[in-house]
C-alpha cells in the first residue's frame, strides 16, 4: 500500500515545523531546520522553519527540478515568506502565493537566510510537490453491529487538490485501500469519487477502519477524517439445564445438556451456533476435562465427557463478538469409582497349599477398612459353585497403580481360582481373571520294612511302590527319587537314611543295617514341579 510513503511525507512536514530552537547568542549565523509543503500540499505553499540570534530579514527558496544535477538551473525561487502561527509553533514562515509548477515530484531546495545583524546561511532541503487527497464523509453503518446485524457497510468519498492548478475534483475511478483488522481490501471510487465496501465484524474489540486513496501520481492524504471506530454490541446470554444431577459409572461418559438463549430485540431467543463450555471440577485441581458442544438452530446442546471421579461441571455460553458470557450453571456428576483386580496368580505348591496374589486398583480413593477386602474364591469347573476360601486385606502400594494382596490356604490338587472385590456405593464390584492351578497327586503303597523283628547288625529292607494319579487312574511312577526316613524309638525326630529310585513299575527297595528299634517310612519329598509330595506307610521294627 502507499500509506507508508504518505506517512513519511507527513512526518517530514511535521519535522520541519517542530525543529528545536537554540538559545540566541552573539555572532551566530541563521539555522535552517527544514523546508516543506505542510499539511496541505495541494495549496502549493512553501513552509520554512529556521532561527537566528537576531530577527530574520530575508528568506529566499530556490527550487530545482526533481532529479536534476547539482549544477542545474533553478526552476523558480520564492521569497514572499511571512511569519506563520497556524502551526502553533514559533520560527515558522510560509509563502503567500501558491507555486504553479509544471511537474509533481520531490524538488531540491536551497534556502538563503539573512538576519538583522547581517549573518547569512545557505542550506539545502527538499520540497514535496504532490497531489492532496482528502477523505470526506467516512462512515461505517452500523457503527455498532449486533447479533442480528453483523454486516457493516463502509462508505466515503475522496477529492483531489492539484497544486499545479489549485483545482479540487472528485477522485473518480481511483483505487482505495481499506484497512480493517483481519478484513483489509481494495475497492474503487465511482465517477463521483465515492466508494462502498461491506464486511462482517468478527472481533469483540473495536475495529479502526481507515481509507487511503491510491492515485498514480505523487500524493499526500490529509489527516482529516481518516478513520472511524466500529465496535460490536455484545448481547446477554443464558443457559437452562435439562438436569442438575447426573449419575454415571467411572469410565462411562456423562451427558450434560440444556438450552442456550440470547436476549435480542427485547426478547429471549434460541442461540444458534454458539460454543458452550462445559468444564469439570472436582474442587481439588483435578485434570481439565471439558466438552465444548455447539448449539443447534433451536439453541439445544449436549456435551459428553468422561470424568475420573465425582465433581461438578460448570456450564457457560462462551463470549464472542456479539455474545457476553452467560452466568455459570452447575451440574453435579456422581461417579462410582471403577475398580479392577490385576496381576492375579494362583500357585499350588508340592504340599497342596495354594498361594493367590494380585493387585487391587480403586483409582484415586482408598476404600474404608470395611470395604477394603478381597475374597479368594475356588470353583471346581471355573464357572459355577464359587466359594470363598479366604478373605485378605490389600495393603501398601498406591490406589491408582495397585495395592497388593496375598493369601495362602489348603486347596484341592486341581481347580479354578479368582479374586473378588465386593465394592459398595462408592466403588464398583470387580473380579480378577480366572486362573487354573493343578498338581498331580502321588502315593506310596505297599510300604514295608522287613524282616520283623531283625537281629542287630542284620539288614533291614524297606520296599514299596510309587504311583501318580494321571488320566483318571493311579499308575506306576518310575524314575523318581524316594527318600527313606527312620525315627528311633522314643524320639520325635526323623533321620534321613538315604535315597533310592523307583523302577518303571514304580517299585523301589533299599537295605539298611539294623542298629536300634524304630519306625521306617518312605517319602516322595522332592517331586517334579507338577506333582505333590506323598509318604508311605510307617512301619515299626524291633531290633533284637
């Protein structure tokens, strides 16, 4: 746009008139602060700003054609300067007769100054000889648009004063730059110098609308009537909720709905196309969960959000170019905390003891002591007949990442297990995954120590058969280490007498030197990880 050059011209003109004036002192030559065309270059007058220690008695300005050489002949000179106080500043002079030069442009100027005590100065400057554009009747209609009247018509007219003739005419067929925040555009004047443009206000703050003419020749636009302020009117809004209480389970979305209205034309009407802010707040700086539905043609809105816990949702029509914030309306959202039982395992050891453990997650809150219980349950088929084998209390850990629980109890050799959290009105019930635990039972039959009685120093042989229960029947269990234990008469301690291994038919035997009376027994003490321990019949032998 040409506005920058226009402003530069205005700045030069102002600078010439506002230059500082040094204090007078003896034998000081006159000082030229500037020369220019002032605020109305269309008049063709010359302004000079200067000072001296005594009164200036002579001012002569020599003008040289735009772009001329340093030694070129002057085009004209003027010396009819008279003091001018119209600017409000001292030390300013202007000519009385307008210049009627042939060409527009920037003229080089030499100014001769002489003061009352005979001191002289010759200084150079420039003179802008250009068209003067004047904006008249700049209007924005309406100047205060509202919700029902959002389009603004900008209109006005331009005249141009030519210093070459001194004539003022309509600026016909000339481009006009309209400066409007976010809506800059260019239009063209008609034969009468007038222009019209329409834009829609979309900013709640005031718009400063400026119009600048763009003639092809050097020009300056008068500062008069250069802008108009446009400010939108914001109307009152309100929200009516469908319900002020909403109940959901954690993880399920809460629907907050209602109707928004705007007060225009003296009545409340449905507010269409407006954003409604629905912001959840638990009163403790919780995460910024929000929904921002847009109202329909009937003003209806529904926002859906998943909130982590009980709290409130503040509902408000968002402010806009034509809308004020509505008052807050509050919806109470009650959330039953989601719980879960994770990392659940059930392990059956060789002694048929089952250890079940896992993690209870209740979210942000810790259940009360009466509620913070986990039931460890058993079922033969994993579907029906669940029974609680033990109840344990989770402890330690974090409620949102998992509180550990663990319990051990005697259990069948095979079965299905799960953990159960009953919950209450504040916590949802939950179950762990179902896991299967099993070990193969074993037994030692036909256990016998012989002969009975036996003489001291003779050999006692313990025999038996090891079986395991597989495929629905007891079968020989060969290749397994069986330990023989002995408990002397009158003792409560068992002593390890050594090991033997079962044959393929499950049988085993091992001999020992008889030394004292006591009881003998065979045990499978270190079964494979899939089997249970077992022991045979205890057999008492007298040693004579």
